[in-house]
């Protein structure tokens, strides 16, 4: 009997310890001692980058099939994002210009930018950390691109303004629903692949 008692007591203590941890979720410590405390400090520093003026253009775009004598459906140009954190008094603005849709010089072998219609997304989406008023889209959309006529693939049209921000606006904006439609001349050469370049510029 004397041999069995300690084993039973030990088992009870083990069961009590396990039960106490499961119920309270705390560590149980037997015994007592002096209470000690310690503290530490952490130094946090930060520095700003130089001001940024940047723009990220949408990726490549394939237009709907070009049918001579008709206009393409309006096609989304993709998501455009720009940043102005220069913190200066200059009003920032974003513009678009385009080259001709080009295959080669000659009748029916290029489509002039004057046949492009650009519909500008009326909404600019600001980053949540922006300051100042949101960038706005000026009136005038849709635009037909203008400029001195050319018969090359490197000259750009006159730029159109997509959005402007105030002199106190700082941050990033996105414009995601700009569209292009192309009026295809009736003499366009069948079975021809054309290419153009759209250039976006931010100033500020």
C-alpha cells in the first residue's frame, strides 16, 4: 500500500497540471521568488526619397479588325498611372499623342492619326495617401487627334490633355477607361498589318 500511494499522487498532480493549462491557457509555475522587470527601447528613423515625377503606360493593344470604310468599336487603351511627389508649385498634367497607324508610305498603306478618336475616362482614381485635391479631367472628350499631316511613322500628333492636378496635389493617380476608335479609310489596303505608337507624358 505504501508503494502505491506516491504513484497515485504523482499521477494526480500531472493530471491537475495538464487540466490547468488547457482550461486557463496560462503557464502554471510552482513556487515563489522575487519579481523582476526589464525594459528596452527601440529607435525608429526614416527619410524621404527625392521627389518623383513618373508615368506607367498601358501595355500593347490590338485593335479590332480594321474594315475599310467603317469605324472600329471603341477599345479600352488600358490602365494609366502617374505620380507627382515633387512638392512644388507647378501644376502637373498628363497628355496623350499618337503616330499614324503605319505600314508604309503610299495610298492605303497608313491610317492617319486624324482618323483616331480618343474618349477620355472622366474619372481619375487617387491613391489613398495623396494630398491636395484630386486630379481632374478637362472638358472636351471625345477628341479627334490633330496636327500637321505627315506620311511617316515617327511624328506625333498634337497632344491632348487627359488630366490635370492642382499646384498642391501630391501623390499617384490611375485612369483606367480611356478608349480609342479608328475610322478606317475606304482605300485601306486589305490584308495589311498596321502599327502605331501612343505616347503619354506627365509634366509637373
